[in-house]
C-alpha cells in the first residue's frame, strides 16, 4: 500500500469511566506522522468546541482552547501533564489511529509472553460494504475483550469496541470520513496553534 504521511478523520467515541458509561462524543482529528503533530477539535461545532494542538511553537506544549463564559481561552499544558488524560480520559498522543495500533502491538507482545490472546478472525464486510480485517484480543484474566476492525485497503483501524466479562461496553471508537495524505497537512502552519485558531 502507499506510504501514509498524514490523515484526517471524524471520530465517534464513548468510554466507561469509573464504572459509568459516558455519553458519546465526536471529534475531528488531524495527524502528521513525521514530524509528529496532532490536532483534535471536540464536538461537531468546531467554532464553539474545545481544541487541542501539539506540537506548537511554544516549546512543545499542548495548546488547549476552551470556550468559557468570557469567550475562548487559550492555555498551555505540558505534553505529559496527567490533566490531559483526566479531562478526556485518553492522552492526546493516543487519540489517533497510531495510539490504537500501539495498543494492539502491546497486546500481541503480551501474548508472546503468555499473557492474554490475540486472534485474527478473518475478513468481513462493514455496513458500508468495505472489507475489514477482524482481530480479537482477550486479556489474560478474560475480563476484557477488544475487537479491532482494520480497513482492508490501508490496514488502519476504523472501529474498536471493548466489552467487559459480563458484556457491558467499555470503549467504542469509530473513525469516519478518513482521508489519507492530505496535502494541506504538510504545510508549515498546519499545526501552528495561532494560525489554526485564527481560522476557526
């Protein structure tokens, strides 16, 4: 397949936090792989929603723009500040498809060490008639089952669904409208927070 330099997509996501299933949310993600950069715009109304950008021109910090009662407010958060993960349950570097692929690779490595299992269940059609590779991972205790569905053309994940041992949903992540190698994402200002937020 062709080399992937960048991509953009719409994400539909839902996660269980401290035993409670959170409402479904949406986000737009744009990612450049080399050098790594990522933008996330939460909610369908990007003019009003919250935005994250990394890296910026501000010493490698994540720039966060949030709507408040007094208007849009910018803040600068160190990349590894745990507040980023607490706020949206997943760290900024794990929002894109590469975070999901890294998670799958770690589960494959744990299987090699005798912890858990990872099985390829074959090709199947999705609701859009695309061929998807279906991979199922089970935790070593059997308390978590995760189904990964990878696009048959470019092998990127388009759907990830996790369930606990009693069949309750733990996580749902779906990638829609995936575009690969978008020319505009190679521009110098594509992930510049000041330029990007000025356009919104």
